[in-house]
């Protein structure tokens, strides 16, 4: 039996040595994982600090834009108004026209500042999701856009819209911009037609805003949702080129998506997806 017992002992010692080597490797791997975790935590802490600093700088910039730059614009508008009021009769026609252009550009810059601040706020805003009555949101936006409807023949149809789970403030931004665009790009129609409704495509529920306005070439549709990208000239349809970027950012914060379908002079339809609302919660108004 001695040869067999010696062989068994040798094999056990060999296996023990293998186990000891495996244990050493596992311990080394554990130490490496711990070190990597510590390094990752330090990097996350560093990036978090950098992000917080960037947010502080953005807040400071937003404050400067919303106060100091606006104050400068208000001063420019005030001075030009004084010149026109007190010296209009003594100014040559071309000077009066130039001052009017200054006033127009000041108003355009003020609108651009407001839109860029809205875009920044949408990006920074923490979602406060609730059950939202979309039909009510649409009606409220249309009331606020009443000045864009004055003196026009407009047929607006708001269909049955399902409630959704989302941030009420951001969704008001979404529909205010979409409806404002629909009113703007139908301005040259004898009778403007705007429809807001819901549809189902490939089993997915969609919300849409449709108009019979100027339309656009869908080959360039991806540009619509980028800041300052426009498919129509400023002289034809004035605007800042920021509204649809706000729409895209707000919808993506909800985990949805937005896209457009159109053709030149055939109107446009903007589709968006939103999280469905829970049936046991009353919609917010």
C-alpha cells in the first residue's frame, strides 16, 4: 500500500499547490479590482466636481444674459424710441428706416435670448413626472397664442388625446413651440388648418401636430431639431431657430422621440412619443 499512499500524497500536494496558486491569483485579481474601483470612484468624484463647476458657470452666464445683456438691449430700444419720438420730423427717411431696423434687430435678439435661456432651462430641469391631461395643455397653449391667430381664418381641431406621464412644464414648452410653428408656417394660407391628435403606428401610440403650411423637404428634416438650423429664410418666416431644439430636448428627457414628415408646400406633421399614464391616477391640469 505504501507506493499507492505515496502517490496519493504526491497528488494531494500537487493539487494543494495548484489551489494555493489559484488563491494567490484570485487575491491579486481582488486587489486589482479594489484598486480599479477606487480609481473609478476618484474619477467619478472628479467628473462630478467638474460638472458642478460647469453648472455654476452656466448659471452665472444665464444670470448675466438674462440681466446685463437684456438691460443693454432695453437701453438700445429706449434710446432708439427717444430718437424717433423727439427727432422723427428732422431725420431723413433713410435714417428713420435704419433706426427702425435697429429696433427690429433688438427685438429679434431679445427673442433669441429668451429661447436660448428656455433651451438651457429644459436641459437642466429635473423632471417632475405626473399624469398630464394633454388636451388641456394644448388648449392652454392655444389661448396663450391667441395674438398669432388674430385677423386670420384658422381651422383648429383638437382630437381626443390620451393622458401621459410627464413633466407638465416641459410638455407646455413642447406644444407651445409646435403650435407656434404651425401658426407661423400657415400664415400664407387663405384658411390655415391645424390638427392635434393621436394615432397608432406599429403598435405604438403617437401624438401629432399637423398643419397645411409651407412644408419642407424631408431629406433635410434632421436639421430641424438642431439649434439655429432653418429650412426657410428669415425674411420669409422670421424666427430664432431654437424652438424645435427645445421640443427635441424636452421629449428626449421623457425617454420619447420626435420626428417630422412633410413635403414642400404640402404642410407638415410632427410626431412624438411619450410615456403612457397610469390609469389609476387623475390627470394634472
